C-alpha cells in the first residue's frame, strides 16, 4: 500500500506535481496554500518521501513505504529531508531555524543545510510549515536562498494565509492552491483515523466542519461536544428558556473549560457557532418542509422563518462582537436575552 493512500482528495494537485516531475520541470520552490486542516502538510511530506523513494522512479512521484529511503524518512532520520515550523510555545519561526543559533550563524539551519549537496538522494527537500509565521529576519534569510536556489533542492512552503507572506517570497514560489475536503472525504477520514465514535457522528461532524479535519477535531473535543449538546437542548426548549440562567450556565461552562482569556474566547466562538448551527438546522427543516421539530411544527413555515432568520443574524452579530473584544459575559447575556425576547414576541403574535 502506498503511503499516498492516507491522503484523501487533492488528486489534481498530485497530478500537477507528477506531470512536472515526468517532464523534469519541478520548480525549486512551491507554496502550498489553502485553509488550515485540509492535508497540505501531509501532501508535502508524501511529496518529499516520493522524491526519495528508491522503488519508484522520480517521474512516477510515488513512494512504497518499505524501501530504505521510505523507512528512513518515516523514522525521521533521512538526511536530505529538512522541516522547520513554529517551535512549541513560540509565535514565530525564529531566525535560528533558518541560519543557525547566534554564534553559529551561517553554519547550521535550513538555509545552510539546503546549500549542501544531498547525502543519500538526488536532491534535498525542505518543508517550511506555517510559512506565514516566519519572523521578518527568517523571511529575509529565506528570500536570499530563494533568489539563488541551490541546485538539487526543493522548498515547500505550507501556508494558510499567503497574504501574510512577503510578496517577494510569494513571487519566487509556484503557488499550488488546495481546497477544503469534501464532506464524503472528511467523513471517511474521521472514521479511518478513529476520531469519530460512529458513522452517524462522523457524518454529523463532517457536515459542520467546512472541509477541515482540524475543525472536525475541535468539534469532536469531548468538552466542546458536551457544550454543544447542552446548548442544543436549551434552544430546543425556548418556551421555558430563562435567558439569565442560560447565559450564566454558558459562562460558567466556558470558565471551567479554560482560565486563559484567548482560549475562552475561542471556545465562546465555538459555542456561538453551535447556536447558529442549531438555528440553521431548523431553518433548513422549514425550507424542506420537514416540521418534525416541535418548535418549527408549532410555528409553521412562515412564522418560523420570521423568528429564526433574525435570530441567526443576531447570533452572527454576537460572534463579531466577540471578535471585536466585547467582554464574553456581556456578549452572551445580551444574546440569550434577545433570543428569549424574540421568541416571546413571536409567540405573542401567533
Ligand atoms: Zn520507498
């Protein structure tokens, strides 16, 4: 089995590289761009492994997973493979990763290694993960390497936000765009990687994750899942909803999940997304004539849309407020208060 089988989707991109390899026209530098969590890093690693694999000719751009090169690559000991990224606990890729620690500048690091001849294969391959997070010094060091790329080298920049890269770097790389995974592929991955507990769960999460395995992983986090379940139940009982109690419970839940403010904010965004999802699901039900939900059944299609559409807009507004650094507590209190009020007014009219 080829290690490529662990990758789902992105077959056009693979074909593009294969055609270039077959014509001996691979560039020295590529930028693999696209949303986070869709498989760009895995793709780059498979590409590198395929360059090294002894079983397959270079033009095939495939790998066997069993030869000496493949085993060395998997063990992380293949000398011609280089990879840098943001070190744990840091926000940027520091200059030391590119040109060596102070005192050893120009004697180690990715740019130095790339300038050396390959030791065990025909070329050296370097992956720069989260390339948009290079410090300005790191980016400048890389730029020098890109301006005069060493022979027998290939650099793969992985990038979620290409706009944050120096234009001079972007213009020296061939851009290969990657797109979100399909729902079908995502579901298969969730089952294959044993991330979801059942087919149903995999399908539900795949439908919400916007083609990103990373997002799906977040959605499957047990704490967030619990939060999702609880808020969906609350929203299912809008008649009996006591807004202050709901917001208090939500805030307490978020504070228990994490004490760090950025983390809390991120979780709060997830919660708002669950609220929006629950409302959207009902709107979809109304649009398709499915009135199995007690609330939509009672309201009927027209009143249902009149209530739910503004409620959804209000939830998205809350999400923007949270991004704009309105305190989490205020955002939640005001949102649930408004949701309860919207429901009361709609019930009064019917
Ligand atoms: Zn191999």
